[in-house]
C-alpha cells in the first residue's frame, strides 16, 4: 500500500509542478491536444501507458 501511495504522491508532485511553474504552457498544450484527432490522442495515451509499465517493470517494484 505504501508503494501505491508513494506513486500517487509522485504523480501529484509532477502535475503540481506543471501547474505552478508553467501555467501558460499548459494552456498551449491543451490547445494543441484539442487540435489532434482522437486516434492521435489515443496513440499518445497507449505510448504513455506502455512507457509507464516499462518503467515499473525495470524498477523492479513489486506491487
């Protein structure tokens, strides 16, 4: 359970940094994503998911 809490905390820290340090860039990113097709956004999501699974697997953390 502590590993899951650690992971969620890490995600919140990274997301918080984006909002705190570059809010105008976030607006640009949202506009750019709105211009993409659903298939492009889906492909980006699948790639991010695969990289996340790979990172967890390489780190050796046992859930």
